[in-house]
C-alpha cells in the first residue's frame, strides 16, 4: 500500500480544498490516494524521485485522481456529465512517454548466444 505522509496529505487536502476531514474521511482519502498510485502504476508510470520535475507532474496526476474520487463518491451521477480533463490526460501521456527505460544490461557490448 502506498504511504501517504502527513506532509503529502496536507498538500493533497489543500489541492482538494478540504479544510477539515469529517469522521472516517481520513481513511477514505488515504484509500483514494492508494487507488490513484495503483492506477498510475498500472498505467505504466512509476513513482518518480522526490524533487524532480517528473515528480511534480506525477503528484498533479495523483491529486486530480484523488479529487475526482472524492467528488464522485455517489453511485450515480446526475446532471451534465463533463468529459475527462484534457490537462490530466496530457500529463499522464507525458509521464508515460518519458518513463525511464530499465537497465536490462543492454548496450554493454556483450554477445547474445
């Protein structure tokens, strides 16, 4: 399960404009965070190192996913349905396209038998 530190939770709540969590909402937000991290991982985006520009983009995607989960907690949605946020899709695509390639021993000059 992804770890949500107090500092990261505070930043996430600020993004979501949540001033005070009601009873049970802390666990719910933590669950939304873990779900968002899992979504990114399954989408092919690993968690970047802290302090990098990719990490800022990654955190924005996580924030968006958590906010979306928080705001759409009902089983049904009434009213006008809005399409996916194109800024989120661009960020996710950029992160996927810039995912570091793992070093699998390629390029070492070793012969394959």
